[in-house]
């Protein structure tokens, strides 16, 4: 698998975390900083999805006005996944505001 393909698969909504773990554990991508960055950023995006779903979901389920906020947060995370799919398919390395910094730090700490 080409490195760009591996980076792309890390952002598939809801199941990209599996490819992220495979890329991080793979000997083939151990020295490829770009793939490792996208694997970490994809994992952090998945963790954000879980946080929104498991924490904000129950909190916002009680009132109609807050239910819309929970749905907007989920839509924002899904939009970030699609945005990153497009960016990696175009061959661009895009750093999401907070998650990109965390991914950079994670890649640099593994050296």
C-alpha cells in the first residue's frame, strides 16, 4: 500500500481508527512521518467523535435546544473527516487546529 493511501484510509469515518492502528504498528511505516502524522490525527479525530457521542450525546438529549447542539457537534466532526479525506486524496498535508498539534507532538515523541 502506498503511503498516501494509508494516510487516506486513516480518515474513513468511524472505522479509520483501525487503519490508524495498523499504520502505527506496521514496520513499513515506522519511519514515514507523514503516514504516522495522519494516523495519529485520524485517531485523535475518532477520539473526538467518541467524546462528542458519549459525553455530549447524553447531556444534550434532555432538551430540544441542546439536542441540536449535540447534532451540530457530530456534524462538525463528520465534516472534519470528509475534509481530511479530500485533503489527503489531493496530496495535501493539512493540520487540524488542535488535533494536528497533538499529532505532531506524538510523532516527534516517538523518535
